[in-house]
C-alpha cells in the first residue's frame, strides 16, 4: 500500500514480532490514513522471518517499509529509520505499545494548528489510567523547561525539518540495546 505520507512512524524491533502485531492492529484502526510505518528489524536471524511475515500480512492495509539491520540499539535503529522517512511529522512508537484509534489524527491536527512548533511530547498511559509523569494541561517546552516534564520517546513527534541533512538525531550510546562506548 502506498500513499502520500504526512506522518512517518519509525519502529525499532528485536525478536518481538508478537508484540509488534498489536501495534500494527492499532495502526490499521487509525481514522487518519496518511502515514507510513518504517520498521527497523534488529532481530536475530531465527526471528527475522516472523517480522517479514507480519509485514507481509499487513502491507495491504498499511504503508510499511522494512529495514533489516544487523546491528543493535534503539537509537541506532531510529537513526536508520529517520534517514528514509517521507512524512513531514515523525513519531517513534515502541514495538510493544499501541495507539488509540484517533491518535494519529490528533497529532496531525495539533501540528496543523501550531505551524510554528517543531516538537510535540505527548503523554502516554494504559487505557483509562492517568500517567502522573505528565502534566494535566498543555505547556510549552523550552530549553530551560524541557526536563521539568516527563518525556518518553513513544510520545515524541517532531517535524522532519528539524533533522537537517539526515544528521544523526539519537545518540548511539543511549537507549535499549546500545553499544557501550567507554
């Protein structure tokens, strides 16, 4: 399936195809359809076929591109995915999360209403459970106030224009599965 993607979702996975299925199911229920999903698969060779099979069964309903990466690391995978995004807004769902049916529409609408903003840190939680990590009201994030609120990468969305020339966005020595640099 191909469309004119407005939003790109970069998902890094490693040996977790069953969890990835739940994310795909939530993405297929989205009311807003102008998005692409970039899967960066860092699975071991014996698990790779499961991700390929899952992508194959979902590509009729989702605009999916698969990158098979022999390295490891969440930041590494996200950097690979960011290099090929086509959407103007980029998000980073984890392979074990899922989105409410209107979330992609809400993100798109928010960016449309705020053309001068390049970044959105959206709250996350389990259904019907308040996550105390996040404030109850919308606030600006600035250089000085960024650390005041909780931020998790599954709730990060930003405009592609802030990634200049394909520069690395995530620090490779941070995140799950990173290669430690001493």
